[in-house]
């Protein structure tokens, strides 16, 4: 069973990508706070979509 995900508006995606490019040292949570009204997961999803973040970065031990 898969759960549906709401579409992320293009303007929100652009703001996330722009914020990441301006502040690559920021954590995903900090980017989410800066963009406003988005979750850490949304930021991660957008950055993975644009190939700016890899899921491997999340793994602490595999």
C-alpha cells in the first residue's frame, strides 16, 4: 500500500533549490525553516529530485 504525496508547488521547489545553492552548508531542517511551511522531508525530496542531495547522505550506518 503506497500513500499519495501532495504535489509540491513549483515556486516552493524553486525556493528550496535556490536556498540550498545559496547556503549549501545549511542542514535540511534549517532550509525547511528558512523556506517556511515545508517539512524536512519535502526539502529532501526536492533536492533528490534535482540531484542535489543523495539518499546515501542520510545513512549513518548501513
